[in-house]
């Protein structure tokens, strides 16, 4: 006879503490089997077989597994499609319910609907919970029920709706004895998943309260440790957004606003899904006549544009999978406005490289830089890389770290002159937008 269990399906919520779906599962009356699926629909699209994100996920699962083993339980980990994985689970267990946290991206919505249908055919409910955001896309709306498209009024409404109970932790640790006990099921190695093993240290730290407290004055300077580096942990759910919001509410409104931006971009993607499929939020911007210069794009990717702050950012990205947020804005503006290359090229490159890649935030950031997004900078606001350097890296400490040949003859000359690029950008944008 098959064992009666409930399933907790982990996705972008890779932790056992303060996890909404896990709490609901553990308090549901049946032993809980924790499940993770290395989804071939996603992994097969990754060109880099040493992708840092897969390695980060693997490290997070190993950390979860070490805790589960102490509880006499184990992760059930699959490498295949979600449909295949649940087919196996349905054969093995008498499943009561499947619990999972909601994901708002287009592929995730399709995936979850397909699994919900599969389970319903067996009389099983897919129970979904809110976990990766404080407010879901339909929870913060204008008084007329329409979605916001400007951040500031959205953030005001967000803060007005915030209540203490929305930030309360789910005390999952009190119910760890409710995990299903079974023999250890080893986590498949990276090689078995088709990925190479390269030694990488992925710390899972607590957010530094001092950094949060001084976030407002330090966040724009890439040479100092002025940001929390929590973005990757929020992306994969190795930290609770509620726990981070509690600290932000107490220590820094500026940092809290950064968390609200996450909710805002998830809301935009939900209500305007076309932006996740390559469309400009402002349709008029799709009329811009982008240049097609593959050589210049490759120099941008490699950090060889002759603009030191741009090159430093791209080299940091290529080497670490991370880029400071101020520098992200500078390099994105440079691609769209100095080189007049389609923002979608940069969006895709970031998507392939960023350890903290998140579809909603990445798309929102790129469309902001290009001027095509909601609440975007006006098209005529063009970052001057030299002035940005003078203001945010005046001693060139960040630049020299990533561009050691800065003062040598081997460093390339600027790919384009700033004033020439600025004039060209204004003309091309004005032509495309003249009837709007």
C-alpha cells in the first residue's frame, strides 16, 4: 500500500525556515515529502554548462538536505520535466495535497496550470501560497481597481496597506517532526545534471544590519561594501522577504523601497505580460531604429568599450555573475543610448550572466534605462559615464580593480565620443517618438 503524504514543491524558495508553503504543508496533518525538480525545460536552454545559478541552487539544496537528514527525512530531487516528476510521485505515494509557493512569471504560470490539471485528474489539489513578495500583483491597486504604472504612488499605497501580520515569520521549525521519514535520497551531482563542477563559495549570510542602516549614503559607490548582496538570496528564496522587510522597516526606508521595487516589477509583469515577451511597455519605443553593430555589442559584452566605468562593470559581471546596481544603470544606458543598440540584447545578456537574474526586475531595469518602460527616465536623460565615474568612483578604486590596464597603451580608445553619441541618440529617439 502506498504511503499517504503531502508534497511540498520547492522552486524559488530554497529554505526550510519561514517558508509559507512548507508551513502549510507541515501543519496539514500528513507527513511531508520535500520535492525539488531540476526542470529540463529551463536547464536545457542554458548555454553555459558551468552556469553559476545551477551551482547556487545545488549548494542551497545541499544545505537544506543537511537539515532534513537530522530530521530523518530527505529531499526528493528530480531531473526532468515537472510532468515527469509528478508522474513518478503519483506512482510512489498516495498524495493528499501538493503545496507550493506562487510564481508570477509566464513560464511558471503555464507550468503550474499544467501540474494543477494533472493533479486534479487524480482528485488532488495544488495549494499555492504567497511567499516571494509582500504584496501580490492584485493586492496593491489604484482606487479604481487598475494597476499602478508609476512607482511613487504605488509605494505609498504599498506602505499604507502594510500590517504587522504580513511580516510575521512562519515558524516551520516547530513542525520539523512532520517530515516524512525515509532513507536518504542523494542529491544528483552537477555532472549528472549535465553541468561542470567549478569550485565556488556560495555563502548564505544573514543581512548585515550596518549595511542596511547606512544603505542610503553608501549604496551608489561600487568600490565599497555598501549593498547587502541579498538579491541572489531573494531570487532563489534562501532568505525570507518578510525577514528582510522587517529589518528594512526598522533600519532604512531607502532599502525598504528597493524591496518595494521588487513587488512593483512583479506586478507590472503580471498585469502587462507582453513586457516579458520582448515588447516595450510604451509601444512607441518599438519604433526606434536601433543600430545593428555586432562588433560593438561584443566589445560591450567583453568590457572593451574604452569607457572605464562601463568596462569595469561588464568585467565584474563576466567574472562573478554580479554587478553593482549603480553600474548596472550606467552600462545599460551606455548600450541603449551611446551605442544605440536594442535594449533587448542587453536584457538577454544579463539574463545569461546574472546570478540574481529575475525576469521582472531585469526587464524593468532595462526598459527603465532605454526609456521604454513604466516610470522610466525620460529618453533625453543620458548618463555621462565620465560624470558618473567622478561622482561614484572618484578615486577609480572600483575601475582599477577590474580594468588593471587602465593607464597602459593596451587599453582601448573610446568606442564612440560621448557628445557624438548623445546627439545621435536624441535625434533617433525624437524621430521615433515625434507623434506620441
